[in-house]
C-alpha cells in the first residue's frame, strides 16, 4: 500500500523540495498552503488549501485527507513565515510578533497535535502502522538575529515542540525529528542573498556555499525511511556545518 505524506507549507521552497523527494521515495504527497490555487502539477502529489493558524481549517483539511487518501504515514511540518518587515528588536511590533509566532509556532503546534492524535488512534488499531513526524525549524532556533527577533523566538519554541512531541509519542511508537536548516536559497532569503553569500564565502559555514532546498529534503528523505526511528527527538542540522563551534 502506498504511504501518504502530508507536507505543510509545501507550495515552494523547502516544502516543495521535500514533497518531491518523498514522492521519489514512493510516498503519495499531499501539500498544504494558504493559497487556494494548486501547487505545481505532479503525478504523485495533490494540493489542499489549509491555513495552519485556523484550527477549524486544520480539522477540515485533515478530515478531507482521511476521507480521500486514508491515514497519514508522515507529517512534515514545514509551514512558516518571515516578518513582513525586518525591524530592530526594540521596534518589533505586536502585529508582526503575532503573525510570525502565530504561524510558525502556534499554528505548527496545533497541526502537529491534530495529526499526532490521529496517528495514535490508528496505531491502537494497527500495530503494524509506523507513522513519523518531521519538524522543519531553523538555525534561528539558537542563533540571534536582532532584526527579526519574532522569527527566532518562533523557531526556538518549535524546537521545544519537537522535543515535547518526541517525548509524548515515543511510548506510542511514533518517532519525531527536527531538521534545522541553515542559510538556504529560497524566496525568504532572496532579499539578503548577496550579504549571506559574502559571509559564507568568508567562512561563516565550513561548507562554503549556501544551501539549497534539496539539501534539506535529503535529510527529510533519510529520516522518512525509518532507519533513524530509535533516535527519536534527534536534531539534524542541514546547515553546512554552521552549528559547529570553531576557533
């Protein structure tokens, strides 16, 4: 039976690269996003509009997925936003904080919670069912950027969300992992691409190039294969070595 993967925020960038990799691994992939129009066509993918900040929309989307495709074997929680305007920490607005944290942290938490509940119930009915959850966070979970503090806070919280669900679901046989991208070439980093390229060329990361969505997708693909299940809660740094402490 074909396994089903749900990738939130999968219309483009890291999310779409993850969807493509998983489709190549044999999964049928349902991509979600806020926009009502479909993502790029692919024979092993379907698109479903879903706003993770709306719990009713989450319920509607998951009900639709269950009715049409069956149970979810893999959740890749990737939906996320950046501040619309980068501001100094002393000038961060409540509106921007709520927008970023509401999507990246609160929205992701309740999407993961809803899928986890369904996975636990399905595991109780079928012990041969082996679902997994992968959370896409960021090096901003620990690296300070004072001109986008709300983003850093949201990703730091998301790392704890991963740890909490890994702990809670371990006894249910559901591993949970965190993939932590570094500086990746996406629409989100496009406005500061030149600055990042200069810093990376100067040694900011041991691997002296910016990452690609495919670099992150490769990590997701490996975790989705099941060989890392005993390492539940593990953080995979897809960052060109940025996380290494060097003298």
